[in-house]
C-alpha cells in the first residue's frame, strides 16, 4: 500500500488499542455529557419548568379561568384551526415535492430544493410582510379583493397562508433524503409486475416513507402551533378573532396579566411536549424496525 497504514500493520494492532484510538477517555465523556446537560438545563429545562410554575403559582383556579376565558378559547381554536389546515396542505406538498425531486431528473431541481429551504432563511416577519404587500388593502390585489368583499389580511385566510409558508419545508425535508436513498428499484419492480401509478404509491412508496412522513407531520404541527412572527404581521391582533395562542400570550403579558399569559403559555408548552413525545415514539419505532430488518433476512 502506497498511502496510509499497511494492511499488515493494521491487522497487528490489538483490538483494545483500536478501541482506545476511537474512544475518548472516560473523563472526557463525563465532561462533555455534563456540559451538554448543563446547557440544556439552563437554557431549556429551567425556563420550561418556570412557565408551569408561574402559571399555577396563584392556584389552579385562576390558571383554569385564564385558559377558559373567551379570548383565550378563541385563540386556542384559531391556533388549532390554522394547524389543522396548514399541516395537511404541507403534507400533500411535501410528498409531491419529495416524489418529484427523488424520482425525476429535470432542469431546475436545485432551484426547487433551494426554494423549499426559503422559509428557513427568510425571517417570519418578512414572510408576513410579503402577504401584506400582495393581499393588503394597498397591495397588488387589495382593491380587487375589497371589491369582491374577500378579506385575507387581518383575517383567518392570511393567518393560514402565513402558517403554510413558514411550515412547508418540514415534511418535504424529512422525505427527500429518505426517498433519494431508497432509489427507484422497488417502484420499477412494481411497474414491471403491472401496477399502475396509484398502486405503486400506496403499496410501495408510502409504506417505505410512512415513519418519516409522520415525523415530518409532527414537526410541522409543532411549528404551526408556535408560529408568531409571520402570523403577528398578518393578524391585526383582533381580540377573539385573529389572535392565536402566541399572540394572546404576548398581549396578556404586555398588559401585565401574568397569570393569563403564563397559563396559556403552559397550555402551548404542553402541546409542544405532546409533539416531542410523539416524535420520540416515532424515533423508537423506526429504530426497532431497523434492528428487526437483518433478523428478518
């Protein structure tokens, strides 16, 4: 061998020496784990716990009253409505985008991949301003929409559009790498056996991507419920009508209604924790399936 370690030299190294060369000392592992846990405790765990502590510090009755207040319930309903519309739309878009990018070669594929990542690069506030520029009263289509009595900005449609824009990369970005790795062999084999396009998708492609799809949907839903910047711009902050949960929290906090702010924040945090638990369960299911595949063979 002209470069690197000779094969005979590598073979002569004891297994313990090889393990030692690729394993950090125990004290280094403990130090790194401690730093990671300390960082997470200071910046993640402690603030999250403090939200629940502040929410119920003056009693469960006040916190429950703050959550069941009319404006708070309206904010919860609007948040769930925006998520229930935007997540299915992004699910369909994510599957189609991943299918096109992974299964076809065409001019402009790199441009499409870049556009999918656009919400990650653009500030959510800018995304909201874009919709105001397009659909606002002084925007490109403002006069026509007003003439047709169609309201998008400062209404539910604008909130849904902003949420869709912010969350549409999540499903696609989970599916694209997986579908590219899987290749076309199974779909081509199904085609040879006489399956049509829908049969190939439902019986071959979808079972292979189901866990990645669910994972992307969970992330998309969590992001949709917590979106603030873009929704804040297009909502108009109309109490009981266009305030989502994050906007309701901001208004209550700015008005020194701390119990109400932290109570609704605790509800939003609880929904986020449910998403994390679902994400963890999906990851564990995927790991179990990956471990069982060699045994099945």
